[in-house]
């Protein structure tokens, strides 16, 4: 691997910096974060536009039942990605350390192992997902028509699981190697196909049939297919030292063990977060389809405020892993800290905008005929506006820890936040008194979906404090992967 490719976001290579015993100035560190984050930000803007597009279609041309169903589908697609994060997180952590240490061969072997594992295990997952589609949706407490629509969508998208698995590992490893542009290219294809086909198939534009709700699902599946083709072409030509097809199908037991050592806690962390989010969503669904629709609308708008945080957390993960691989733990700490501060500043400004513009923003997604949904979403935007700074801290610090390979601690803190704070607080704030058993009754304030969102902000605040305390301890820099 050429010296210029070993640590591609810097003007100097890491070995040169270490020989001169220099550290990056704050301005250069900020520039490194921004240069890594910008392609991811552009990628997330496209993903956000897909979410907005789907809500525009459902909010203006379909029913409130479909608007509630599309909220659930967003969570379920997140669940699919979460399953494969067991492989993408572990593999990416090894790739980042290897690239930072100048070991391109190990980085490529790790990518190949992670990709084979993810795709291989995704095949039986397709059958299980098709079999369990109805029970999964039923468990989320949707009203009957909305549940039927969500299950129909899921059955169309689940066969694309192997494509999602390959993309999850491939894009994560390219980012870990410092190549953020490849992920942007792949997701541009995914999102362009998704959005374009969803509109033409939902409405029956031109020669295409009018599939209505099913058209959104077909567009989503087609997007994953196009993205996989694009990623395969990029890797066949070689990107950041990673390449495809594989020179060998032989798996190394020691490397698999390293991937799973990091990936299992990290994947369980993601799955725990997603599982608790689905539990949280199921509670909101019990409040009625208007509450579910308002929750989904507010979440989509909230995305505008935390898109920069998603991009910056990707940069923090890459920098933490590569600096630790280059034996520069102080620089890893500085990188995550700088990314955290930058994200808090930007997302804090976004939160202020949500508070001020809350009465008008919901109408960008729903028609005036759904004024009840818009009215219910308005206070939710004001509430989450208060929680944007804690959310920024949670996103960036946890991503930095995962990039360093410390996934066990993030799992524990996530469980504390969700199971110890968000879920109990939702029962207390959103519902009237709940009888758990004959001798235990949980008092309730019956604030509805507003109470649920206050519980969410409380959870984010607690997790932000816990993550910050652990980050300051510095123990995460000593984790071996």
C-alpha cells in the first residue's frame, strides 16, 4: 500500500508524524473531521430525502393507516441493519486499526471475512423473516389496517436481506479505511432508485403500473439491488486497499474470533437499542394511529437537526480506530472530543430551530386534511429540541468507543438508558396508572405521546452523562481488538 493511502485524510502519514513527535493542531484536526464527515453528510441528506419522499407519498396520496405503517417500517429496516452490525462493527474496528498501523493485508482479510459471514448468515434470515413478518408486526400493537400494510411491505423487502448485509459490511469497512466517498456513491444509487421507483410505482406514472402502497416497498428493494451492484464494481476495482472478488474463500479462525469479540457486543448494543426502540414504539402505538403518525412525522423532521451528528460520528469512529492503530491514544482522545464539541454546537443550533419553527414544520410532510397529526407533532418537536445536545454527545462518544473496539461499555450504557430510564418513564408519563400485578401499580400522568417524548429526552440525558464519564476515564483507549 502506498504511504499516501495509509492514513488518507492527513497531509502527513501517521508514521511521519510519530517520528517527528508532532500532534495535529486543533485546526487540522477539525479539518480532518470535516473532510471525513462531508461525504457522509451528503449521503445522509439523500437518505433523509427518501424518508421525506415516503412520508410525502403516504401523507398526501395514501391514508393515515399507511402513515402509521411507514413509521414502523423505518424501525424494522433499522432492525435488519442492526442484525448485520454484529459483523460490520467488528470488521470495521479491525480494518481501522490495521489501516492506522499500515497493515493493508490484514484490513483486506478482515473485510473479506466479515462480508462472507454477513452474507452467509443473511440467507437463512430471509426465510425466518418471511415466516415471522406477521408476528413481528403484531407485536408492535399497530391498529389492524396499519399492521396489515406494514406486514405486506416487509414481505416485499425481506428477500433483499443479503444485499443489505453486503452493503452494511462493505460501506462500514470503507469508512473505517478512510474512504467516505465510496459509501456516498453506493447510497446515492440506493436512494435514487428507491425514491424514483417509489413515486412512479405508487402513482402509476407513465408506463408503470399503479401499485400504491406496494410500490414503496418495491422501490426500496430495487434500491438495495442497485447499491449492491455499485459496491461490487467499486470493490472489484479496489478502494482504500480493500478489494473484491476474494482471492481465497478460506476462513481464519483467529480473525473470526477477533471480529466476533468486538462485533457481538456491538451488534447486541445495536439490537438492544433497536429492540427497546421497538418496545417504545409499541407503547406509542397503543396511544392510537394519530400518535403513531405524529411520532413518525416528528422523527423525520428531527432528522434534519441530527444529520450533521450522523456524519461527525462516522468521522469520530474512523479517527479513533486509526489513531489507536497507529499507537497515538492521545490523538484518539482529542479526535473524539473535538468531534463531540463540533456536533454539540451544530446540533444545538438545529434544536433551537426545531423549537422556534415547530408549528409550521409538520405541514411540510402532511396535508392540511391531516391537521390533527400536525398538531400532535408540534409539541414533540419542541421537546426533542431540548434534547439535541445530549443526543449529539451520545452519538459521537458512543461511535468513537465503537471505532476503538470498546463495544461492551456502550452496550451496558444503552441498556441502562433504555431499560432503566426510557421504558419505565414512558409508562409513568404517557399512560394512566398501570397495574403490573396485584401488588404493584405504576402511577401514571397520562400525558400521551408528549410524555413518551419527555421520557426519550430523559434517557438521552442520562446516557450522555454516563458516556462522558467513561470517555474521560480513558480506559477505552486500552481495549485490544
